[in-house]
């Protein structure tokens, strides 16, 4: 049973009704009223962030989810470049993590257990024998509180109580979503705890720079600033090895189409995940000013550059998208999107040589990722 915890780090929670969007429709065609509802005793809302350059981002407080990201294409036309649903009901009824905030621990923890300071914690096994994305009820299924909002940003927070999903420590979490003047989306994560714990938040947006979820995106190109990746065993847990990408289907040191090597029958790693579902070791050394990756669509001319303070990047090639009916009634086909999740490495609590995800009382966790959009003509 989960423990009931008191809030240990006070935050000023604004009235959601005063700041939620009241426009009739967004640039992506979403009616904000379709996000008005109730879940877990709290009102669900849609927050709309804009700049003066034609960019719009919609976020809901259910799961801290990014609902839409609209940016201009090479012809100046607005395009929604993430998959999702156009009502809160779509998200409540689906178990796919479209646009979701992920925590307490993004990615997999082997056998649903880890030991911290001599105490073993046994987690819910929701991915075979592993704990994935925080367990049975991760942040993707929790209600966030509105802390603050302006024209181009919204800050959401939640208390992740001690014992919830068997993780230790009352963890106060905040995520700030900001639309920059340069058509960039900034995600800033913050966390503080009253007991030693592990924390590895990320976002699970499904990017489709072609802006058409009815077709795959295998013509899009990807560059990753990485010479190493973390191979996995058959249960998709890293073996602990940092393997060179050179000469493998994991080599994105030069941009290449996603179709190249995706279904290589001779690569055991690709058979395990039925495509890419792996962590790359970034060369950026946590410097957010250094390019980590770039995704590009030759159809729309839209490019997305990724910068992050995180050491790793999980690439998931949409291997299990299977006809979900999303925004505009479009049935999303397999590999109609790609997830690019900045993170610490999977199973870090059980791998001493991996960068640590331990957070202790008195420390403040801070992490930032930037998705910067532009066009190439």
C-alpha cells in the first residue's frame, strides 16, 4: 500500500480556471473545451503557449502531456509535428504515452528492483520482469498542479509521495514548458526529496516532422552526436557495455534516413526491440549548448535540433504504434513517429559505472532539454 505523505516543499499553486485557454480552437485545430473534465478529483485543462513567430504548443495537466507542437514548414504553413489525441478522453482511454511526462524513473529498471544505501526496493513489474517508466501508475497517469503560467510558458508540479510505486522519499517535482522566440520548446525539470531516492524524468513525445501520421516517417533523417550506445539483453536491459556505433546500424554520426538499417535481420539488437529502442551515450558531456541530435523531414523542410544537459538519448522508432486513432481522426500507422527521450541511462540504479540517478535531501535536481525547430529550403 502506498504511504500518505505531506507536502514537504511548498509551491504556490495558481487557480487553473483563471489561466487555462479559452480560445475556440488552437492552430492545431484542437478545441480546448474538449480537455475540460475531471480525473482523480482534479479538473483537467489545456494550456496553450505561443510566440510571435507562428509556434504554438498545447499542454495538458493530465500526465504533463504535450498535446501538440505547431511550427511553420518551409512554405510558412503551420504543421503539427507530434502525435496525440484531440480530447482528454483520448488520453484517458489510451495506454500509449503520447507526449507524456515520464517518472519517477524513465526507462527500465531490471527485475523491478534496486538497492540504495543498503535497502532493497521492489517495484511493480510492468514490462516483463522489469519496471518501465515509473511502474503501474507513472507520471503519465497522474494529475499535475498548475504552479504558474504566462503567454509562452506553463509550470506544472506534483508531489510524488514516499512509497508511491514503491519508490522512497517524498519527491516534489516541477516541469516548466517554455516556447522560445526562436521557435524552440524548452523543458526544465526540477526535483527535491526528503529521503534518498532515484529520479530520471523525461518526456515521451512522438515526433512526426512530416506532419502526417497516416504514413511512416522513414524518409526523415537523423543525426546523433554519439560514438557509443548501450546494448541490451533480451529483456531490453543494458548489459553494462558501452559499445561503439561505428560499423553498426546504430551509427548516426552522419545524418541518414531512418529506413537505413531499421529492419536489419542480421543485427541481434534490432531483433530484440523490433527496431530501435536503445540508449545512445551523448558526446555532449552535459553541455546544453552542444548539439545532441537533429531530426529532419525532407517533405516539410522542418528540422528539429535537440540540446540537453542529460548524458543519454533513448531512440524509439515507433515499433508498436498500431492504428491508434489520433488528432483529426487519423489512424496512426507503425513507425509514423519517433521518440527522442533525453535521459540518464536505463537501469542506472543497478549499474555502478553508469552516471548516477541518486537524489538526496538537500540537493536540487535540475535538468533541461531544448527542441529547437527551423526550416531548411
